[in-house]
C-alpha cells in the first residue's frame, strides 16, 4: 500500500491538483528547514504556509502522520523495479539504491533532520515502516524467492535471515557507521560475497 493509500481514498469532486500536492509538501519541508519540529507542526500551520485551506490538505491526507510519510517519500529516490534477469543483478539494483539513499542522507541536512525526527516519533516511524519500508522489504523477498525457484540460491535458507545477510552490510554503513565510505561498486561486492556462500552446493 502506498502512503497515499494509507492516507485514504480521494473524495469525489474536482480532480486532485498536483500543484497543490507539491505546494503542501514543500510547505512542510520549508517549515522543518526553518527549524520547526514535526511534533510542532499542525495541519493548520502547514496549510497556512502552503496558501491553501485545511480542507484542501484533508482531501489529500487523513492527517499529519499520513502527510509526513509523503513528505519523507518526496526526499527519497523512487524504488526501481528489478528487471528479473538474474538474482545477482536484481540484488545489486536494490542495494545500489540503498547506497545512493545513504549518500543523499549524508549530503542533505534537511533529509537528515526529517529522518532523525521521524525516528524519534515511534508512532510515525512505525507507520512509515508499515507503508514504505515494508514495500521495499517485500520487493527484496520477491527477488530472493525468484532466485530460490530458479536454483540460483539454496532453497533451504530462511528468507528473512537471507535478506538480512544481503542488506546488513549496507545498512551498517548507511545507518550505524555513517563515517564509513559508500564507494561505487560496494553493492556488487556485497552481493557477490554473500551469493558465494548461499548458492546451491554441487
């Protein structure tokens, strides 16, 4: 489910304006950039900053939590769809996106601020995990299941553990050890190293 789906179905009436959507999200980002915390923000304040009425916001999002999920999504690179040519290429595609998101966070003070504040709000972070991160996780599971079905990965391995083996090294550098380098080719190195250990034995 997308964040928009989480926010609720669009009400009948005039077509939704992409310009109004962008203005609302940009207003929220501008307020955060100026020093407002997510906890301090309200739909009224965001609407006023965007130059729209509260009803315009509520026609798009069910509340601040749903809006902030889309604010976070607006700062991130969209998810790619793995081509399905090989499990190795698909895993590299997904881990490379993680690497680029890590670099974006290091290079954007605004993104760091939003991520930090969302982490601090447990309810908001759980919603983000359920409606954004879960979709990424399921995409990874699909790739791994396909690799097992094709005989590219051993079929006796626990799927969640297998996913952790591939993503853990990248997440360690992106989240836990932000001072460590995220060089080009890191995704390929991780995937090739882990695949060596989880391929079917002759």
